[in-house]
């Protein structure tokens, strides 16, 4: 009696290869996280609408913000002729609001441009190279931190504003306001960037790059700077709200944009004495200012969460 040998089953063909996992880019992951925050997404759309209104508003709504109503309507409520009414001088409120919105956005962009160009650059160089350059930048920032920021901006605007307005008109006053706000905002950006640079320059990938002979310029542009972009973007976005409020405060104090030019702060100041007669003239510029501040704040929070996956929260 012989034992049966087990049958050998031969498998023919090849085993199908498993699909390679999809490699997603940083920006793909960033957008996936950002769109989970509904408030930030709505704020982004809202800011886009405000920017388009400031740019295209005068083209669509051709009423001049300095022209007085031909029918001498003063402190009028919203109507078909004046969609947001008129102020105490008979000027169209919507036209002035569009111009004031443009002033606020221009000042914010100008200040943040200087803030990034000056504060981020100085903080990057001070944190990476250290030494006497770091000492000088740190002491200059400490000197500016010793003064209350808004008080220093008021001082600069009060001293240099009239001369700039006499020389360059309303644009000169606008530049002085933006420069004053930049003067008090760049030290904070420099401190943020310097602290992050001090940490990054000791990372393994920087040490490895330096060990193979990479130059300082290569390390700064290829390793340090890309890791700072998120911090700079978030800090600038959150600072825009402070800039808009500070510009409005300077205008409220009569140190910002001067009549007949318009800004949100001037509109609120001029309409406040007539609050009882026509509350809408205070409501519209106040609502626009609040809308800008809230939208920028929510957008900054969303960017911070999206750029730092460890702090993601669902809204």
C-alpha cells in the first residue's frame, strides 16, 4: 500500500501590484484643513468682496464722495436716490463709505508690506547671524516696545502729518499714517521671526546642509525662509485688524486722513453728533469697520490652524 503524494497546485499568472500611495503636496493638505474651518472660509470670501468693492465700487457707483446732494438732502435716511442716505453736509454716504474702505485697505496693505519687508527681514538676519547685528536689532525693538504703540503713532502723525499734507496733499497724510503704524508694528514681527530662526538654525537639516559646504544664502533661502512663511503670513493677517482699528482711531482724533477726504474713522466722528437725528450714518461705517476686523481675525485663526496641523479644530 503506497502513500499518496499530495498534489501540488501551481498558480499561474502574476500577483497584481498594489497601487502606490498618493503623495499629496503641502498646499493640498493646507487647503483640505483650511476649508474645514467654515468661519475662515466665509471670511476669505467676505474679504475678497470687500476688496472688489473698494476697487470696482467707484466704477459701478459713480457718485463722488465730495459732491453735495443737488436737492440739499442733509442727514437723509437711505432712499432710492441715496442708497445709504447722506451725511450732515449732504454728501452721499455710500460713495464716502467706498472711499473710506479703500483708505483702510490701502493703509493695511502698505503697513503689512513694510512690516514684512522690514520686520521679517531684520528678524531673519538677526536670528541667523546673531552677534552685534542681533544686539542692535534687539535693542532697537526694545526701545520701540518701551512706548505704547498707538501713542507713538499719534506722536509721529501729529508732528509730521501737517508738513506731509502741505507738501503732498491727502496722499502725504496717508503715507505718514501708514509709516507711523509701521514704525510701531515691525518690532513684533521681528521678534517672532528672530525666535523662530534661532530654533530653525539648530535643526538637523540645517546642520547637514552646512556640513556639506552650503553657503549662508543657500541655507536662508532654501531651509530657513520656507519654514517661516506660515508664521509671517499668519502674523501679518492677524495684525491687519489692529492696523485698521489704529487708522480709524487716528482719524477719530483728527490725526489721520483729513476732510474732504474720507475714511471710516472720519465718517464715525462726523456722524456721532447727529446720532439721534439719523442713526444710520453711524451704523454703516461702524458696521463696515467691524466687518473688516472680524473677517480678518477669523481668517487669521483659520490660516494658523491650517498651517499648523497640531492645532486643527473643526468648526
